[in-house]
């Protein structure tokens, strides 16, 4: 039976249309959280979910990248990545896409019994019409072990 260790939420925007941040080719941080793994047994695992809402007035099959890292700075480790393509909408037609995905990090090393995770969002370079992050945005993780 699994043992619950800790859970955290990083809530960047709680409501629809509560932010207006253009998505760019430079990955933008939208969530950071830390998990206490003191007392972890074997088979440590971290399960996470995130939600990001994007709006656009001209979506032309725009790819959006989501990346989750363990750690911060130059030593961070990519543990999850996904690329979704926003649906086509005609010029001047408002579209809204809610992205909700889930993933896990199995058997991560736990330095000092504490793990930090960060979530980023971006679009590939060269996209002419970029979507806007409008909210809600949320990043949640929980740590378990045997």
C-alpha cells in the first residue's frame, strides 16, 4: 500500500480571463512547487497535473509545448514534455483551449528530503500568431512511496 508524503498546488490564475500573457518561444514559468519527502520508503513517485487555458483570435494549428522539470536552474531535469496543437479557428474568430494533462516522475532522487518541480509553457519559434494565456492556470503534485 502506498504512503502519502506531501502535496502542493501552485495556482497562477484562478479564474477565466484573469490574466493576459502572450505565449512566446521562450518557455514561461507558470508553476513552482516543493514537496517534502521526509520518511519516504522505496519506490518514491511524484504524480502531477496541470491546467493552462489559451485564447486566440486567429489559431492556425498552433503547437504549444508544456514542460515539467525536477529542480531549478542549470541542473534541472526534464521529467515530462508534451506538445499539443491548438485547433483551427478563422481569423477574427475567438477560440479558447483548456489544456489539462497528468504525468508522473518515478523514483526521483530526493536530495535533503525535498523535491522542487516547475512547469513551463511555450510555442515553437517562428509562429506568427501566438495565443494568449488567459487563465485558469494551475500546477499540482503529490509525493508517495511504498
